[in-house]
């Protein structure tokens, strides 16, 4: 669904929306917790473990979002013959794998 020639949007199901927002809220809490650890002079390895957990949570968010995108927008665009979608997916994967 395009809103203008330069920005795309996607209408998500209520289930997908709630799942993504739930993950983001948890990640936001983890980040606040890490900041609190720094403010309280926590031991570096303890902070690093929490940062690793936050990174894992962000990766899980990315996996869910990407899978939903491929199953919905990506698959439909490919069925509709929009080959540029494949290039977009490849570029996105390359950015995620840096």
C-alpha cells in the first residue's frame, strides 16, 4: 500500500501489531535497565551480558518483522510480477547481515 511516490506503508493485522509492540516494549525496558546499570556503576561484564540480551531481542524482532514482510508484501509483489521486490529483499538482508 503506497501513500505517495516516495514512502510505503503497511497495514498490519492486530495480532502482528500487538506482537511487534510487545517485543519493542520489552526491548525498551531492557535498554532502560542497561542505562540504570551504567548509572549505578554496575560491573562491566554484567552490563555486557544485558547488552547481548538486548541485541538478541532486537534480532528476534527483526526476524519476526522480516518473516511477516516476506509472507505478505514480498510474496504478493512477486506474484504480481514486481521483480524489484527481490532486489529490495536482497538489499535488506545485506544490511541486516552487516
